[in-house]
């Protein structure tokens, strides 16, 4: 099988939401001595970008994107394991969740998956997440960004509390903080000292990319 | 026999364990199967309002199959709650067709509307929006003054007595204050017996239960917003509160709309999910009043004005519930553009027309993503009622109504949502009237709607 065919198979597996196919194509890439970095950048990356664009155009829906991202991740594991240590990709990591006292998650789910599609390592802590859990996870995973969502005015203050906690423990400079959710505004983000605010999934990805210096 | 809420709690403890993500992906897969099985393809239809009864009936059947095959998911225990087909059918039969709400001279009967009906619809004019405490009682009084108001929902506020509301003690205290503002506002409007609905300051049981108070809080003729979570998920604070409220007597209100693009998929999937959540809300929380439908993420984030095929999907949900159940449902009138703009009123008109033709009562007019003190004024609530009555007077059927909506939305579709003003900037809460600027905008939109065929008094 030619290199072009293998790259095409990687692309197709992601576009077809096919984890088994993605694993098979990644293994073929290794066997055929295709540069793993090239397989990622020219096979998987354009496919997942296309998936993100389709989602943005509402041609496909959240579950499709999740399954496509799972297929990509399965292939990535194989390809990254074959990279020499000095060439291993260091992706920017994000810890995301809905703040304590709030059980709404649709917006957070969309942002989490769009960040994943954009190439970030995403740790989704779910709903009703305590300030300490966000910070502990971010430290444990060496995250670059903490992203918080809230759909209720009474859970929003937890966002400010997290920033305050980072300040009081001398960790504020360590993490970028972004916030979003129904009642959250740019004004509120500024007031609590957040680094960024995303009105929706698209905006959240743009803000995070800008904050961590990713194109 | 109708399932008991304690039995629901029992099943949530003993049902099959499943990870949340597996539930969500399984739900999507099942809905996709049901869409094919029941031949649901209405998102491709050009019409703005469904005119084919068999489509509505098929969507209802798909939703019942969904509940029987899949059940509901309890996020507190990570377990699945299953229902038998008989339990689902018994529950559908047992649901009330009308609710008696409020007390004394202010008692109202809130009932299921009729598709292409002639009778005026029931109305919840406002709240479910953020206001600062200083405006609380005055805002409530203004909305209660609307003659056609059947009940009022509470509002949320970020501070109580100047303190940030954070954590269970302050949440419970603020919840009681919300109920007190509602009570005082309706009293000042001369309607002390009007029904009020508690809007959760937080979703903890302590907040829900703190407002049970015949004197200063909720009475047995009032209601509580007990929304079933998206993706047919339930949780323990709601269930705990529902068990207690059921014994006191109340009406639960359920935000059962599906969001297109999420785990339920496209417009068809969101419609099936919405019908299912309406039925399950009654089964697990005893919700008697619902605002189902289909919403677009771009509407909810107030990014763009989006209509077709969402309007059509919403009409399928309403018709499905109307033709196959007693469910009392409302259209949530949530324009994405802000107050004191023409776009806001045009979007409001679209929702009011489509709801009226589809037998949906009208609910809590507000901006879809409201800023503080910028979610609603009594003017839009009055406008929503006027448009609904004018639609009835014009005798619009689904086909003609769809054509009218096509004309109206033609000027809005795909445009960015427009920023507007706060209530203080465009409405005088003391004199109970809009600013001159807003009054002028209102007059212009109303005239344009009359030119399009609506018959205003």
C-alpha cells in the first residue's frame, strides 16, 4: 500500500467514525515506515478539522464528533508511540467542567469536544465540579488552561472563587482561565479576572488558541 | 397503573449501571434507529409548520418506543430507570388535561390548547430571567398587572441583601426571598391569589424545599420549575423535592425542549427527545405543565436568528402531544435579539404565531440569553398576547400560517442577533409603559404585521 493510500485510509477512518479502521490504518502506517508525524499531520488532522467544520455547519451532531475524535485518538496513540522521544507532540492540555452547584452540561460538552477537535488534550471533569477538583486535576495533568461553565447566576461565583484560590496559592500565573455559559458575559469575565470568555463553542476555541499561542 | 415516585427512586437505585457517555451515545443510536423505523424526515420538508397529522403521530410513537426501549438515566446513581410499555401508556392516560391554579378570585384554569383553535390561550407573561433585587417586587407587580396573566414564574438574582449567593445556606435564603418578592408583587398588583412558580435559585433540594410556606412562600395551588435534564436524565435533588411536593399538591413545570445538534442529533431526534421528556417529566417528577419543542444552539447562545426547519420540528412536537396525549404545553417565546429592537419583536411574533396555531399556550417571554435586567419587559408579554389573539382572529390554519412565517422569517433568517437595551432604559416600571422609542418600534412592527394579514383589535 502506498503512503498516499495509508494517509487516505487514516482520513477516511476518522470521517467515517471508524475506530477499528483508524487503528488498522495507523498500524499499516507504522509497518510501511510512514513518518508518524506526517501520518498525524496529513492523515488525521485534516480529517478531524473537516469533522469540526461539518459540525459547525450542523451537517453532523455532537455524537458524530465524539466518535470521530475517539477514532482519531485511537490512531494517535499508536502513531505517537512510534515517534522518537524528541519528536513527541506536546499538545496543550485543558481541564474543563461545569462549576459546583450546577448540573447543566450541554454547552460544556460542546466546548469540550470542539477543543478536542482543535487538537487540545481535554480533561472533562463533568458537572458540579469543586474548585479544588479543577485545580488538582490541572496540576496533576500539567494543564495549560482551566475552562469553567455555568448556567446559573448562583453557581457563577465559583468561577471567581477559583481564580481567587489560584491567586492565594501562587498558581494564578500557572494557568490561563476561561469562562462561559448562559448568564456569563465578557463583563463578568473581566470582573472576576478571567483571561478569556467564550460566548459559544467557536468563540471558546478561538479564545483558548489565542491564550496559549496556538494557530 | 401510573408509576409511583418512590418506585422511581427505587429503580434509580437498582437499575443497570452505565457510564454517562455510554448512555448519551446509546440514546443517539436508539433515536437514529427510531427515526428510520418511523420514517421521520420532516427536517427536509419545505413547510414551516407541519400539516401532516401522520408525521406528528409517528413522532409520538417513536417517543413512546424510545421510553420503553431505553428509559431514563439517573445521574446521581449512574443507573438506568426502565419502564414497561403499560406504565408508559398508563401515565399518558393519567396526565391531566387542565390545571386549576391560584386561589380565590385569582384562580385560573390552565389547559391544553387546540391545534388551529379559536379560543384565547393561557399565558405566563414573564420572569425566568435575571433581575437585580432592587427591581424585584416592582417588576413582579408590572407583570402581574397584565390582565391576561395566568401565573408568574420567579426570577433569579446574583445577590441577596447585598451578599453574593453562593452555597446552600444563601441559596435557601435567596429562594425564600424570591418567593417573598413574588408574593409581594402580586399583592401590590391587586392579585394576591395569583399562582406563582418557583424558579430554582439553585437545583439543590434545600432550595426547592425552603419555599414551601403557606404564608410567605409557595402554596399548594402554586408551581415549581422541575425540569427533566436534557438527554432524558434525572437527578436526586429534583426527585427528592418532587416526592415531597407531590404530597403538598403543586404543579410542576418542565422545560422539555430538545436541542438540535446535541446527543439527540438533528431536528427529528430533538423532536423525539422532546416528546419523550415531556412524558417522562410527568412520570418521574409529576410535571403537569411543559414547554417542549426544538431549539437551535445558535438561538440559545443568541448568536444568530434561526428558524427553518426548527419551526417545523417544533410544530411536530406540539401536534404530536396534542393529538396523542393530554399534555398541557406552552411555547417558550425566546427571541435571540434583545429588548427595544424591531428584530426582538419580529422573532417574538414568529413564536407567538406558531405557538397559537399549534395549540401551545404562551410562556415567559424573554431574550434567549438575557443580560441582567435586560431579559424582558411587560410590553413584549402584551405584544405576544396581541399577536396570538390576532392570529386566532385571522383564523390562520397551519398551511397559511406556515406561509406567513416564511415571509416574516425571510427578513431575519441567518442574521446576527441584535443587541438592545435594559428594562430601565426602555420601560417605565412606575408608570407601567414603554419608553417613547420602544413604543414607536412596537407600533411599527404591529402595523407591518397587520399589513401581512394579522387582525389586531
